[in-house]
C-alpha cells in the first residue's frame, strides 16, 4: 500500500491493493483515504477535511471511468434484484479496471447467470434510468430497510450513525426500481454508459466485511472501460495471463498438487516439480558458494524461547504454529530461519579474523495463514525458503551488501529476469518507531548504508516508508506475475538488533568483545513464490537446464522402439532427463503431446536414423533441426545445459 507523508494515513486508488475498504475510510475523487491506522479521535477531523476537499474540487472529467464503474455496480445490483427479489445486498464499490457487488442469494450462482445479468444490465442502460438522489432521515431508512429485509444495509446505516452521532440523514440513490444506500458520485442517468464496454467476469465467495467469522456472500466481479476497444484489449490480456496462470500450468505440466487430506496451503511437489526445485537449489547454492557461503541445516521447530528472544513471537502472533509435546516442553514451527542460524554462530568463540561468516540454508518454514488468504503457490502455509545470513564486522557491511547484490544479479541474469524488476529501499515508518526493534542510531546508519550501496550499484531503488523489516531496513527486488501483481522475491536486509538480542559476539583486534552485524539475504526467497514467477514468466516452457523433461525420444513406429530405447539409454547415461513415448498413438499426436508438455527437444527415429545411428531433432520453438549423429546431439545439449542457454 502506498503511503502518504508524513500524516498517519495511507491512500490508495480503490484497487486490489486496498482490498479492505473500512468504514472509516473517506473518498476523494477516485482515491480512498484509509484511516484504519489513525487514532479514532483524529479520524473525524481527517474525514471532514477530505469531504470538504471533495466539495471544493469536484470530480474531474478524466476520472469519469471510476464513476461509470461504480454506477455499473448499482446497475448490476438492480439486475440481481430483478432476478432474485429476495436478494440481500452487501456493498458494491468500483475497483481497479471494474467493480464488484456482494450479494446474499437464495441459491449459488452459476457462470450462465452472468450472461443473463449482463443482458438485464444492458437493457437497464438503454432504458436510460436516472440516478435519483434523496436524503432520508435515519429512522425512516432503517424502517424501510427492515421492510425490505436488508440486514447488511441496516448494519451499514447503524455504523454510520455510531461513528457520528450528529448525522441525521443518509443519502440513497434510486435507479429504476432499485434503491441503494450510497453517497455517490454516479452518472446522471444509465444512458451515459456504453452498454458494450463492460463485462461481468467472475463469481467468487467473499465474507461480509472481509471477516471470516461473518457469512460468506457471493461476489460478482465486472470490468468496464471507456470504450469497447479498451475492454477487448483488457480481456485479451487477461486471457493471456490465464494461459500463464501457475495453478493451471502446474496441473497441466504435473509440477505440484494439493490434497484435501494433507490440507490447503500445503503444496505437494511431484517428481517433475521437485526436479525444478532441486535444479534451482543446486544453482543458487553454486553461485553463493563462489561468494563464500557455507551450507547449514537446522530443524523445523524450536522452543518458543528462541522466537521470544528474536522478537518473532510478538511479530507473528497468531501466525505461529504451536506444537504440543508429551514431555513438558512445547515447541513452535519456525516462521523464519534466522534465529536458528544465530545459534550456530553462537556455538563457538569468534575472532574478528573469522568474519564474515556466511551461512545458507534451503529449508521449510511455517506460517498459520488465514484460510481465505491461501492461494495456489503464491500464499502457502509450508514455505520452502532459501535463506542466508552473513555475520560481519561494521567495516565489512558495505562489501557484504555488494556481494549479496552481485549474487542476486548473477542469478537473475542467468534466468533472463534481470531488468524485469524494480527495487524498493524499504525503510522505517518514521511515525511508528515502536514497530521496530533496535537503536535509532543503528537504524539511521543502516538506512544510509543501504542507500549508498544501492546508488553505487545503480539499482535505482525507490524509497518506501513503513516497509522495513522488524529489525532493519532492506532492499526488496520486486517482480510481477502474469496478471501484473507485484511479487517481492530477492531481498537484502541489514540488522544490528538480532546479534545484540542473542548476545552474539566476536573478539576484536583490541581484545574487546563486539556484536557482529547480521545481513539477511534471500536470492530466490520462497521456492513456491519463485515458481509462480518462473512458471508465469516462461509460460511453462522452462529453459533447458531447468526442464523436468529435456528430451523425448519418439519412434515413428513400433518397429523402431528398440532403437529408440538405445537412444534413450544414451541420453540418461549422460545425465540428460529424457523419456520415450512408444508408438501407441499416431506420430503427429505424440509430437503434439511433447510440444504441449513443453519438452525442449524431440528426437524422432525411424529407418533412416537407425541406419545412420542418428536422430531427427525437433526443437520446441524452432521446429525441425534436421538429422544429427547421437554424439553430436549429446555434445550440443550438454553445452546448452552447462551454459544455461
Ligand atoms: Zn453509489
Ligand atoms: Zn534472516
């Protein structure tokens, strides 16, 4: 969420970024000012200020699309009311690219309903109904809503009343036969809307007010643009993103699955998915080893004391998993890797000459996520994290930061992902120093150092206040998934606090005991989230070195299966990940299958190839490459794997 400075509130266009619209939020043009973090006493004043601004500077013409989107939400509700006279209405704001409305309906909606509703909406638009505004005294509207059996709206009115006792009336808008509680703004009449430039896109469940303790309502999403052409362009983009969706491709390419019996948010990686993870791990460890990292391994759980000392118990609160033991001592599943690794450092006396000490580890960590927030591999409970730490002297920090950034650059360059990111210099929220641990002096030093290194390494980092970690500022490398949603993956974090908390020390040149500085770094971060980026970026067509199946041998007919097996053996003997598809189906169909499975090379063998001890090579992208001796093909593919090309 973007933060406005220096006041204690954030603002955000009504978008997915601001998924929760609080009752206390105020709206100015298309911007919602969120006061959820503001002291209750100051909220009223700020809300008043925003409203007076909104009156003085009315909506500009350029922002009209937001009005159209919000008006469409009303029209959708009117259409739903026609279809289900018993419908109970929740809320219906505009969002990025469109709008939604939440309903409590007598039956579950099916996709076909969207077409019927769209038709009804188009009819309402062409009938050109006015949006008629009325100010109604609160007791009267409550009575009316009661007679209409609208419990959610009644709740909203009561909240408005509770927030400001002076409010005596609420504004309602009537469109056709549908009346809705709303302060606007809307189009003057439905006829102003282009009936061809919107579309209802999906139905999903949504808890009333986003609270899982409340009833689950049905949410209908729609998208809307100024022109039909813009709508088409957007729908094309979405269709492309859906093709790349990691959940869809993960299934089609057999990379991971979920089991109801195991539980949601606990991905199971198949043999193919595991190959990708292993290859990534091997590569990231090889890059880090070159820069002096040593691998360590720590358990999945620890006594709560460890996380109490690190500050994570307080930070993660209900996200911590508690493990009951039969023997007095209870444990928690680790939510992060760092505290465990500090104890390896602490196991020996360290001298200034020993530093920097760099540990790395790929291991699981666990967060008790809310069921509603779990999604594909993007948000999981069991997270496989590639994590590393450097324990160093103050005079070594700058070099350490540079080393970490170099590793990140090398790794992402090899994947062709470098340059597809932007960097956030995530610093403290200056208004909430109590949210962080450590001295102010150390924080100032850390923030300056990160800024300096990001400048010398030309990262073009953008400063974001309030995004720092619990114990220090960081550089976050941000990427986007297929739908354009930001995902933060690599990170480099400075930390003066943890070593002090754990009494980590080294004997300096002058014989005095000093605390080392900790630099936390994640190169590919969580493997799960990294896979989201990777699958969606490559649309499942992984580079050769990462591909679960690099080669498929395809005999043209049964007669050549024996030779195909020989070729296959040659491949697997040389560590090429290869399979053979026997001649049970037509040649064309098997080639298409291999193509759909995004296998890098198909080796087609028949009479000619058998005689010449060769293979007819087909490249996934370039098509037919012609015949090649087996040895020659092996040489070619081994070089490509080695070069990661
Ligand atoms: Zn409205
Ligand atoms: Zn760490």
